């Protein structure tokens, strides 16, 4: 059973600024995330209860998992830099 994926409005806006090829790659990664938020190259963010980071190529997707509702809330997508997790 798939999880419900919620993207914040500013995340959607930010995603449109990426090159088209990268947008497609990220969207495919988000679809995989909706199938199973615990698979792939993920890492729990220290100091946070339900916040995770998933690597999708050169990008990092930060999201919160709400298990009771089977909801994933994506609150940030960033291009990886030396300062990104």
C-alpha cells in the first residue's frame, strides 16, 4: 500500500527551478519514496523524531514520516553541497 505524499507549496515552487532532467529524476525518486519511505539511501536526522533525508542523485529530500496516517511530508529539496547532510 502506498503512502500519501505531501509537498509543501514552496517545495513545489523550488522543484520547478531545477533543470528539467533533474526534475524528472527527483519526481521518480519521490514516487519510490511514496511506495516505501524506509528504503533507498536514507538517513534519520539526528535530534529530530520523525525527520529523514533521502539521497536522490545530487539532491537531498528532507521529509517527515507520520506513520499513523501513512503520510510523508516533504519540506525541503536541496542540491547537495558540502554543507548538506
